[in-house]
C-alpha cells in the first residue's frame, strides 16, 4: 500500500559532527509529537530523534501538502474490542496486523534515513546522523513494534520500550495460550513500566 509517512526530527542545538539516531514510534492512538518533551531532552543530550506518524494508527497526520489523514475507525474498534483473556486467537491476529503496519513503517523510515545520512553531499539534518549508532524507541504499541525491529535488523544496537508488551514475540496460540519466542534477544533492551 502506498502511504505517506510524516516524520518529525529533533537534534542538538548548534549541532556539529554526528550523533546517534533514535527512531520513535508513538502509542496506539498517538501522534509523532506526543512525546515532544522526551525528544527535546534526548536532543539536548546529543541524539537525533526521528518520530513517525503511523497513518491510520495516528489520531491524525497532516502531510506537507496540508492533507490530513485521520485514524481508521476499524482500527479503533479493534483496539476497544481486543481482550486476550477471552479470545487469544483474535488478539493474536490483531497483534500481527498492527505490528506489521508499524514495523513496515519503521523499516521504511530507517532505510530512508540511513541512506540519506550516508550521502556525501547531504545538506540537511541527515548529515548529523551517525549511521553506525541506531536505537529504536516507542511507547505502548510503538514500543512493541520497536521490540520487533530489534529482532529484525542487524543495524539497530538498542531498543527502549516504554510500557510495551512483547507482542512481536508471540508466535501463535496453542491450547488457549500464547506461544512465545524464547530465543535470546539480540540487542540490549530497556523495557520500562510505570507504577501508579
């Protein structure tokens, strides 16, 4: 499917040299600027942050031409109806669909960003990215997708998942229970859950 992915970048003020890249995926109905205070903090500590709007999962996303794409109503209904305690098979099907959309988006943006960073004549923020230092971060469903990317790509060296289940590690359902991928995770992971 052809979709426009809108990305916003944060980077150190008066940037000189290159910096590690952190690609961020928002939560279930978030937008690319949902975690702006976090992005500013990371940029102030020497990171370039690239945050994606996932079309149809974002509450809304507005392209450079002014066209706004709103969240998909079917996706919202799936989110509201999802209940792994009563129907694990349906939950698994939903997780697979949601994670595919998000990991495809993240892979596309990472590939594009790293290709731009490696161009000798690039005259944009991409020249500030060190393509050998890449992390993926996300919140909720975005963190779940980030965890999947950490298993998919050799060029990602760390994953930070904020309040995120390991949805991409579910391989199926057997005897009414999820079947989990139990192979060791290939990169360092920080999985943070808040407490109330």
